[in-house]
C-alpha cells in the first residue's frame, strides 16, 4: 500500500508585508487605547472629576468585553472571512477612539460637565473593546493565510510582540 503525500504550495504576494504592517499598527492602536490611562491615572481622574478607582473601569471594561467578544469574533471570521472581520474591528476601534477623543477634546469646550465627559469616554472605550477581539484573532490567521511556512514564525512573532511594545510606549 503506497501512500501519496501531497505537497501544498503557497503563493505569496509582496503585499503580505503591508497586510502584516496594517494588522500590527491596528493591534498597536487597540493596545495603546486600552492602556493609555494607566500612567496618568491621577491627572485623568482630576480632568474627569472622578475617583481614581473609576479610571480603572477603562481596563476592566476592556477585559470584560474582549474575552467573550473573542467567541463572536471567531464566529464572524469563520463565517464571513478575514476582510470582513478586520473591517469590523477597525470600524469599531475608529468609532470608539473618536468618541473618546471628543469626550476630552482639549481645544474646544462643548459645555459638557466633566462627569458626563467621563461617561462618554467610557462608552467610547466599550466600543473600542468590542472591536479589539476582531483585531486580535486575525493575527495568527494573517500568518497562516498570507505567509509561507518558512515565514510564519517571523510574522507571528512580530504580531505577538506588538502588545508588549504598545504597553511600553504607552507608559513612556
């Protein structure tokens, strides 16, 4: 009995490095958005006129939403594909980030009390946290889909390094 071994061939495109860079930048944005208040808790609490403990809501909400959101993101990625998953994640992160920026826009006073600005910023963080799982799960799928077997280790390593770099940059 002879078994036939089929060799898979992968066609790689030069644009795969651009896809990798885009996913890395988006991942970096998600992680910096989630951890940007850690180094400036006192100033943030003072700006929003809230307690230091309330500033922890940003990270707690991110963790609470990201974990179950992974299940939804995996389903969406399998059902609709990487492109739709990435577009959904980017859209949610963009909308949430813009909401957070508008909640504390430094150059224009919208006449909103600081406590309400805090609520708006928390809502923005919830939207960012809803988009984060979509970005997180595509990291390994980008490596599997876009890179040959010999390049997957490098691409996966680069993508895995992004969260650590983002936290370090945020805390500077």
